């Protein structure tokens, strides 16, 4: 029995295969109910109504097949319903659904912490705290950074996205609507320019490293003494802000600045981590070690699991009761997380992310050469790829044309669509994705 048979998706059908108008009749029923009862705050990109999925194939409630380059927003790292992950979940479900690791000793909790610690880009001992989501891990990291340093101020970047809870949303500066109506936000948060990625008249992206450091100088000179800054929160590849890869030298300068002033460098690897860039952690691309690292999304292939890890010496500063979580590191997400870490290693998924990412980048640059008026930039590393369009409306239309043809991509930044397929994405699937995107672009220009 193949993996595809297991999920009930007909392996004989090509992918994508769209058989109804989108949304189809069954999908429309879901949309109608959803529209009446759910919070209107949910952003909703387009009317995709998933029923089941396997690998990089998604079937909707009307039997349409999609090629999934979203992976549930960079979550289904080992592909949808990977047999090893599903088996680990089932085995754990038969044994123990829940007991709070905050108050008692779950074997699988410390097993997960140890397995994650082995992958961390940090020399020396580390400690790990498990959460239910990315935002919850960001909150924990904020608390730890303040607690361990005894300092209040926090710095993050324009374009940053760290989540929706109060601390995380205060660090976020990608869209003003994330803040609108919610003030006052967490105090002591400051934003400075990310490694700016401007496009010159030849279409080349240039990095203005100086903007960041000039603004940090100004901040330290006029508003906040650096000795009162607890941490700089950095996405080693900016996600929601547009899939922007900063130069290694810029990340290294940030590290040096943190060292100079005793500021902690926190790598938010919720989107960029767990192998997405072809490295386990994207900060490895710059050969820099963070003091605290945050993970979630791909960590458990689809089950709610997040983590923040820190140099042991930092986490050992807080004592019993300073931080906890009823569900964080619950047994089933931990089982999925352990299976995910194993699968990434056993199936060579880091190397696959690099190989298939290069194939996609090459193909996308060919598409850019064919449609220079439409695509203004192609960038990324591994399977974290952004395609920037001439304006937001064109990016939205490209996303829609791709969806109508069964290719799932998602906008980010101002005028970019992101590709973050499962790390099991194959060469054949990449070829298909490029063909379908080419058709979507042709339709856009027609
Ligand atoms: C870099 C980054 N940090 C934090 C978060 C928040 O994670 P969650 O949605 O699991 O709370 C996200 C979500 O997109 C993210 O991309």
C-alpha cells in the first residue's frame, strides 16, 4: 500500500487536477457556515477547503487535487500525514493523551527537549521550554530575556512578524493593521530597519546594511542606553515581511553589537527553522550563534508544538513557577516532534530542501526573464522562496491564478508570493509547480 493509497487519494490522478469551479459546491457550503460563525478577523487568502492530504498533495472537499507549496504556512515539514509521524501520534494516543509537564515529569517531554537541543546552533549546554505555538514561544523568550538580563528594552525590525499575542505583536512591524485598535502595546519595544533589500534600476537587490546600524546608533544615543536593552529579536530570514534573506555580514555585525553591549540575540526561527532553508536553522547560514532560539511551525509536522531554547546559563536564572504551560509539550505533539526530527535526518530532508530549492529558484528566475514586467525579484534559500511582483494587485492575481490551476502559494510582504512547500517536495513536483506558475503568469498577461 502506498502512502497515497493510505490517505485515500487516487494515485492514478495527476496533480494538480481541478474538476469543479473553485470553490466547488461542497466547499461553498463550508464557506457559508464559516462566514456565519467564525471570527471575521481570520485573514483567509482564498477559498481552499482541504479534506485530506498526503506528501505535497492536497485534496479538497470537492475532490480537486492541489499541489501544495504552502505546507499549512510552512508547517507540514515532513509532508502531509507522513506515515512515520502518523504512526508516532497513534502509538502515543493509545498510551497517554495528556498530563501537564509543568507540574509532573513526562518522559516524552524531556526526550523532545534533548532531541531538539542536539540540533541547536549553539555551543555548550542549552535548556528548552516547550509551548503550543510560535507566539507562545516568543512570549516566553521575551520573559526570559528580561528576566535573565534584568533589562526592559527590546528591539526588532521593520517587516518583522513574531505573532499575535501582546508581546509578540508588539515586536511585529510588518503591517499596521496588526496593531490598529489594540494599544497600548508592550512598552520598551523599538523597531529599526531590517537589512534593507532595495531593487536597483537593473533589477538587482542591494543590501543597505548601514541603515540598521545608523538607526541603532541613533536609538542608543537619543532614547535608550544599550545597557538597558535586553534583546534583539531577529528572523534570520524574514518571513511574513517578504521572505527576505539578509546578508551574512549583517547578521554577524548584529551579533558583534549584541556582544559589545551584553544584549541577547534571539533568533525567531518559527518560519525559517526546522530545515526549511536547507540548514536546520537559518541563522547557521550566517555562521552566527543566538543566545535564545525560538521554533514552532515545522517542529511537529502539523501538531501544535513550539519551543524556546536558551544557553543553559540564561535559563537557569529563573526558578520554579517563573514560567509554565498546561499543554505546552503535551505527549502527542512531542511524539510528532520526535518523529519529525528523526524523519528529517533519516530522509535527508535538509539536502533535499537545498537541491529542490535550487531547482525552483533557477526555474523562477527563468520565469522572471520571460515576464520582466510582472516579476521584479526572485529570492530565497532552500525551500523558503519569495517571488516579488510589480505591485500588490499583481501578486494577488498571480496567487489567485495559481490557485485556480491547483497550485497553492501564499502572499507575504507587500507584493510577494511565498513558496514554502514540504521538505519532501520532489524534482518532479518542482517541475510541475514551475509549469503551472508559468501558465498562471501567461494568463495574467493575457
Ligand atoms: C517568524 C514567526 N514568529 C512567530 C510566529 C507566530 O507563530 P504562531 O502563529 O504559531 O503563533 C510566526 C507565524 O507566522 C512567524 O512566522
